[in-house]
């Protein structure tokens, strides 16, 4: 049974790693990012909930009168 020749594995793994690194760098470099990010106002992001306009009271079971 012949031995498996592993002499080319190092260069194969190295070249694959370099190629993947270069492809990922190219992919990331082609992404478009905003040049000047703007700060959003918190007042504009306020959402009106339907329960904010209602008056509710939560009774604790311990504060209820004994029956």
C-alpha cells in the first residue's frame, strides 16, 4: 500500500488561506458605508402607546382588604 504524499499540503493550505483572505478583503472594500453618520433625535423616535393615555392602577394582593 503506497504512502500518501503530503509534501504539497503546506503550499495548498497556504495558497487557499491567502486567496480567501484576499477575496474577503475585496468584498469588504466594496461595501458602501455612510461618510458622515448623523445622530437621530430621541424625540422623533418616541412611539405613542395606547396605554399611555389611559389611567391604570395596579392593586397588590396584599393591600386589598380582607374578605
